């Protein structure tokens, strides 16, 4: 049993992340007895999640202490693990990341990774992440840092450059591919599916896959000659709303590349200009945009559910682990056992034909030593062609922030394929408009 681990969640008032991560920590026996500190600049928000998790801990008979605070340095003091789930500026800032590019015929579906939305999201989070890394170094220099905040590639890069301890970026995209492949081929569990994968966050590629004895990639290449992945989804999940089963972008990209992309059209479409730079592209590929109004409504509904469970019964779903990996990573590192799963860490050669130092998404081994990426090899030529622009521009924006180089940041935006329909003057105008809109969050330019 772990003894008195201190686990800090930065953004501990998040009603999206905290109920998920918190229940996983409580449902991991080796972490019983830990102190979980919920830091949030909105103390009322972290008080709510703390109260919910305290009740859940009592129901599960787990001896875990929860603390809610808005004092960051106090929260981080002597932390063993730091989990980050924040977004500087909140939903209002995210709304600007969507609305401003729309004036330039860029219709983001999510806007948190690539394109001008992802570019602006990195820059407005940069100062906060630098300050956070500095506090971690001063208050908890040996802490392992687990980042959930997007843009994952770039912000994990920022932390990796600054933090004295080990850093990893976590995302559940790969779990969606595992889930779908398991169901497509009727496998009893995820353990019956094996994948080889690599790329960037929200832009990873499965080059080999087996479901039991079936070569999944070879089988899908044959199937997708005459049907689509959307057709396969409809057969696998009969009766489900058609809106949840569309993989038109993934189908097209798979036919071209011959390997399976991330099966999340709303994310991978943002790496290609053809899908999100016209209303016709959105309609033709049945892409649905997540509005800020929908995000606000979902957060309000989740807060209401937590409040209801505080006075009533806790839903049974909170007594079952999610597929998030944070609790498994903390358990493996603290207990000295081996755990292998997907992670985002700097490239030391695990993807041999991408630049060294670029944060890439591959299989990563976790043990007492921290994080060791597993060798993947070369991305296929077509896939490398898709990834190369972002392998160049993501680190360029991070460099620009560290150097306080506004011109370099705008040059990186010009390189983004999603801006390829704009001339250079219009790209600069778009970038300057975003920077002006987020000026309260930005000090580097």
C-alpha cells in the first residue's frame, strides 16, 4: 500500500475531469491513504468536487484525504504527483478561438490542437504553464507531472523543457480506437486487441493491429474498398443515433494512407484544410461543431448532477474505473511495477523519422524510473507527409513564446495547412486579431 502520497490536481474544480480522475484514484487500492489536493482558482468549484469525492470515498470505504484550495504554492508543496487539467481563459476564451477563425472561413469543430484555434490556445496558456512549472520546480522538484490540457503536444513540450521532474501528456484518443476495433471484431475485452501506433496527439496512426488472430489493417483494407467505416459503425451499433457513428473523414484518410487514423473525425479533420475551410466541407463529411453554448450547458448539467448526488445517491457508474491512465501511472511509479500505455513524451528516437525533441504519441513504459517510450520506427511516407507540417510548426510556436518572438509565432501560423487558403497578409491579420482578443492572458508578445 502506498504511504501518504500527495497527489495534486491543478484544475481540481473541473466537473469534466475531476469526477473521472478522482474516482479512478479511489478505485486503485494501492493509492489508499493518499492526500489528494484539488487546486483551482475557483475555490467554489473545487469545494464541490471535494465534497463529492469525500462522499464517494466514504461509500467505497477508502481512507483518502481531500483538500480544496486556491493557493497554488501551498497545494504543490512536497507533491509527489501533479495532474494538470486547466484552460486559461475558460470557455469565453475558447469561444474566441472558434469565432475569430470563422471570419476567415476556418470552421473549427473543436479548436484545441491544430489550426488558428490550437495556435491561440497554446499562446494563451503559455504564461500559466511557465508559472506552474516554476512553482513545481520550487515546491515539488521531484514530482511526476501528468498533463491533460490541450494543445497536448505543445503544452507538454513547454512543461518538458522547464520541469525538473518527468513529464507525460495523456489523452484517451487511442482508447476509442481500441474500443471500436474490439467491438467491430467481437472481442471479449481490450486485451484481445493489440496495436502498433505513433504520431501526434489527436493525429496518431495505427499501422498494425490484431483482434485475436485477425490482421485488422489487412481486413479493413479489403472491406473499405466497398463500404465505409461509417457503415461498419452502423452495423456494430444498431439503433444508435447516426450522429454518433460517422467516420467519413477517417474512411477517406484510411483509403489514402492505408493505415488507420484516430477514429475521431471531429479531431482529425482539423489537420486538413479541405474539411473545415468551407461550409460545404463540413456538410459533405457530416462534421458537427461543438459550440461554446453546448460546453457551458454540459458543465452546468454536470455541476447539477454532482450537487444532486451530494444530497442523494451516487450513481453506480462512479464505482467503476474509467479508461483514463493517470491512476495506473501513479500506481506503477509509486509501487515499482511496470505499466505500458499510450503517452506523449519528447521524441528520443521512438519515431525514427520525426524530429528529436518533438513531443510524440506512442506506447510508453512506466516504472519506478518514470517514462520510457517504446520504439516504433518510421511512420509510413504518406503519414509522415501529413504529420510533417505540424512537426515543424508546433515546436516553432513554443520557441516563439520562449523567445518572445511575435514574428516567429505568426510565421508558424502561416505554415499551418488549415491557413493555406489565406494569403500571408490575411494570416497575419488573423493571428493579430487572436492575440489582441487574448491580450489579458498573454505577456510574451
